[in-house]
C-alpha cells in the first residue's frame, strides 16, 4: 500500500483516520516517520489550517500527507468555538476545561442548541493538485454529559442517532462523523485520477 502520513499527534484522530482509510493506504503518524515540530495553524478557516498542516508534513518527508482540521460550531455562539475548538479555554487539548466553558457560555440558551461538527480534510501529494474537502455532522449541545466514549466535545454533542458521539461507539461514529464524511469526499475526488481503488468500493456522493 502507498504510505500516507497523518499530519497530527492526536492519537484519537490518528486512530479514526486509520480505521477509515486502512483499506486504501498505510497510514503512518508523524511519530512513526520521525517528524519533529508542528505546523503553525495561522489560517482563518478549517480548510486553510488543514492545508498548512499537510504541507508541513509533506515538505518534511516528501510523502503524501493528510491533515484534518476540525471543530465545533454552535449557532447560538455565532459559530464558536470554531477553529479554536481544541484551545477554547486557553489550554490546547484540555477537553474538560473546553466543555465546561462551552456549558457556561450556553447557560440560559433555550433548546435546541443547534450545532455541528466540521472537519476539513486536506490531501497533499508531491507534484499533484491539492484536494481539500469538508464534512459536517449536524446535532445539538446538551446541558450535561452523556456517555464515556469519544473525545473533545463528544459527551455533549447529540448527533442524528439521538445519542451523543460519546454514546454511539467508534464503529457508528466512524460511519456518520464529520471526519468520515470529509474523508469520503476526498476519496471520491481521488477516484477519477488513480487506479488505487481498483476492485474496492468507494463511498458514493
């Protein structure tokens, strides 16, 4: 299989990307390939940041790279936390602190507190056009945690199944998540330019 470097150190994201793309690529992490440092996420959108992260890894390795930039958009908060989802409370990756801040800012907001998870997936390959696609999953923010699985805002995000991402389990989450939908869109874009998918089913639009 062709090697593909996942431009993240988030083990949860790496696991999900491997589970979704394992039939198509040998997905390696930045640590697997010995990449030090991090890309500066200076973009103003999920797409810009995803491309910046994938470009950093491709430049370091010369290999194809895939990057995810994802987060939560809450309508009552004007789209917050958006691209700042992982560092909403000020400390990067502090899920508990981020969730508590979200609940505090939504105090008094009536139900349904509509929101969506968004993922921009960027695939960069040497000498080939950039592919960057967006996937979304609509839902709402609850007033308390439900479920023990997932990560990030998953215990508060009720999705289309009527359960939170923390309740549905990894198999179901990988079937309907924003990340899955973004990656599926990337696979569809790839289908027209490569024989990588010979004999393999590719998600339909």
